[in-house]
C-alpha cells in the first residue's frame, strides 16, 4: 500500500478525463519500454528495480560505516555536486531539524551535515576549512565519474586538511568514497589510499542515484533510517509496476497531466512546497526533471517556490504574469509538532480570530486559498500529497518522481537518461583554464573573448 496521492481534479479546465484517458495506450507502451529496457537511454534503467534489489549486506555495510562516522564526528562534510549532492541534501533537510547545528552540545546526538564541492566559491571554502580546524570531522566524497571539477577541487583541499589534522593513516579512516566500480580519478585515489569505498551502479545515472549509497550513506550518517526509506520506495515500485491502468498509476497520471498542460502552452511548472524543509527536495526535483527533459529544444522548465514565503516575492507574477505556468503543490498533511496560536486578551494585533488554532491549520488554509486564487488566475494546479514527512513517505516520493520523470520524458519524445548539454560549459572552462588536451578549444575561445 502507498500513502502518496496525486490529485489533478483542480486542473480539470485544462486536463479533462477524456484527454487523459487517450494516453492509456501510449503510457502502456512507455511502461513496457522502461520495465523491459527497450526505450531511449535503456542502459541507465538500473533505478527502476533498485529499491527491491538492495542487499542485506549493503544495508549492514552502510549502517556500520554510518555508526563509525557518527561516533568519530561532530561534523560530516559531504562533497559532491548535482546528482551526487542534491538527493542526500533533499532527504536530510526534509527530515532534519534546521536548528540542529546551533543546538548546545549536550542536546546533540547527531553530527551536523555540511556540504562542499557543489560550487567554486573561495570564501565558502576558506570558511569551511577554518571551521574544520575546530571540530572533529569525517568526509564523504561522492562522484560517479570521479573527475568532476568542483568536487575534485574541494576534495583535494579537504584531503590536504584532514591529513594534516589527523595524519595520513587516521585520515584514511575518516574518508568514505562513493564512485564508479572501476574507473575515474576518485576510484584510483580511494584504492591507493585505502578508503572505505562504495560503488555507484553503472546503470544508474547521477540524478537517479539517491537510493544508492550516494544518498543512503550521508542520510544514514545524519541519523535517519535508510531501511524505512527503501521500504517506502519499494512499496511505490511495487504499486507502480502493478498499476497498468493510467487512472490508478500516480506516476503516469502526473506525467500525462503535465504533458497535456505543456502541449497547451504551460511551459513552466512550479513545484510549490508549504514547508521550508522541502526546499532541497524541490531542488532535487528541479535537477531530476530539468536534466531529464530539457533537450532537443523542448521540455517543461522546472521551477520551485517555497510558500507561503514566495507569495510575498513571486506571488504577483504567478497570479497575474505571463500565463505559461502551471503549479504542482507538494503537500504534507500533518506535522509531528503541535504549536497553537495563543489568545491575547488585549488582541492588539487582531489575531484572536485564529487563537487556539494550530499553525498547520493556518498553513492549510493558506494553501487552499492560494490554490483557488491561482486557479482563478489561470494557473492550473496539480497536487501531490503525503500524510507525514517521514523516511517511508520520502522513499515513496523519490521513487514516484523518478518513475514519473521517466514516463514524462518518453511522452515528450526525449531520452530522459542522458545529459549531453552539461558538457558545453565544462569544455569552455577547461579551455579557459588551459587543461592539457584542450589546446585548440583554448585558442578558439580566446579569440571570442
Ligand atoms: O545527474 C547527473 O548525471 C549529474 O548531475 C551528475 O550527478 C553531476 O554532474 C556530478 O557528476 P559526478 O557524480 O560524476 O561527479
């Protein structure tokens, strides 16, 4: 049984039941391509059966290393970019306490997770290294290719720092590498230094890798239950695999609705969360759909908003700007914490009309009110909801989005599992930095500057 629900009824003016039903045959064909590995990008479909195939020995290795990391670290630095960064951060931010790094030491049982290798900012790097002078830490370095510049630069600095701080032998016990089984600079380095190493399966692309050690080791080190995440993902895998009928298959329903909207000129999708802890899940979703669909001069542009915060910045545009937007609300029904708005006898702020109500009730009304306003303004609304923000439901959500993205990419007619466009900036950067092998590109680009 799955807990996640998809509701497209609020977009009925743009997506009718009849239109949706016409996609049944096409969806069946694309589902077959995904499960039989016969469609575009078929060598990168390892994620399809991943949740059901994680072995007990891998769980034990991940949990064992996570326990070691937690024991020896106040801070864990997770070094990676793109698919080797966003998934772990999405889950850790969604489940974690945002104030955890500020808690007094006596109240802390979990290490703080901080990130490196996801940009090239020198100030951030300097401050990070200064912080690491003062705390006990370990490093999880993640790169499938093992050659991506941003994490490679960052890891060179981290390796240098940790070896100076602890000595080479102890440093090697504090570094955990997640990379390709055989190739790449990181693989060579990890083997030479004897780091504890995990493999990213060949047939799982970066943005589909959160349910491999890429996401699971940092998440376990942060103190979350990775078995529950996989349990949720597996429940969703099983449910989607057995739901041939489009109206029962949530991933297909979402994929079809967004493609109908796209064909009607709604070229931008806003994924809207009403909980700040979802902000990085939205970032992960942006990468998943943006990198999968934005090619061949087509694709829905995935944008994210955090509400109600962004109603005070983007709200005007969404309500009355160019009508090329649709919105998908990512709703969490319940909160674990309870905070009621107190009564104030003087009522000088005029808020007694909501006194006694929980903040979540006010948030729910804000969500409903916003949905109605946006629908009235010509912004079709879809809703994806889970009852609670916990490990199991996050697992469902991750697998749901991955399958929806694969189906949606096939409906769009692109290969959702490659990313040829990402190479363009790298080529220019290497040319400008005079990387050996880029002499001709270097001469060409300098003429254009
Ligand atoms: O989804 C992808 O393939 C990319 O976003 C990669 O994850 C990103 O470029 C990082 O690559 P790597 O893991 O090889 O360092």
